[in-house]
C-alpha cells in the first residue's frame, strides 16, 4: 500500500483476491469496485491520517494508573511497620537500643522518607499527557498521541516501582529478623475448611 503522507492513500489495481488481509471485513470497507466510468479500474482508498490517539498510547496511561494504585498500597504497608499498633512490637526495645533510636531503626528496615519520595514520583507520572496537533508535513494537520512520551513514563513508573518493592522486601526481611530475635516466628498452620490460613 501507499506509505507516503498523502491523505488518503490510494492504490489502484489491487483486489481482495491479492491477499487475505485485503479481503478482511475491515479492509473491504475501503475497497472501490471498478465500473463503467472508471473503465474497470478498482482498488483501495485508505486514510492514513492519524486523527485518533493510537490505542496503545491510552492503554499505557491506564497501566501507569493501575501501577500507581498498587504502589500506594506497598508504600502504606511499609509505613505501617513503624506503628506498634500493627506490629505489636517496638524494634528498638527488642534490639535493646538506646531511647530515641526508633526512627533510625525504622529507616534501617526500609521505611523513612525514601519510599514516600518514590511513591510521589510514581504519582507524578499518572497525570495524562495532552495530545498535540502539529501540521508537520505540507500543513496536513496530524494528531500526535505522544506515544513515545507515554512509553517513557510507563518505563519510568516500572523502574521506580522496582525501587519501591526493594524497600518493601527490606522491610519484610528486617521484620523477620525482629520476630526471630523475639522467638515468635510465625508458624503457618494447615488451612481451615473455609480456605483461610490461620497465622499464629
């Protein structure tokens, strides 16, 4: 087919029999049968203008929003380990550290400012990028869906999520050590009849 920037792309002498793709219902919408006035000429007239955002670009933005929803849960999980209401243990006391060292212990376990900073970075990537319309070639107004920028932001969100998950794993392993030092290692029992695991 014509790959130039003409709008629309016109290709004569092509028939649905020339390729299975040309005989699909989607392509048959653009097929023009030859007639008396065209002396039997037939072919396809296909618009190659980019009037609509590329669907993948919009899906990338949706993916970032879904990822951010997961990441806020990870961030809050890390934060809750600083609260004895959830942990029923104060690590500084278990480790016999001097008073006032609780926050340092919390940071050593993966908490502190860094996970919050990472979550805020991810949140900053969730805002939509407005499409742009620039008449780049021969004053033909095309719509730029910003797919490259959206893909870059999705890649950045995934990378930052890995950093956040690293802090989450650091918190988990730290608290395994805390539980081990108290002698209260969770013992996973057999599942009950309703399928819910009981943890002691």
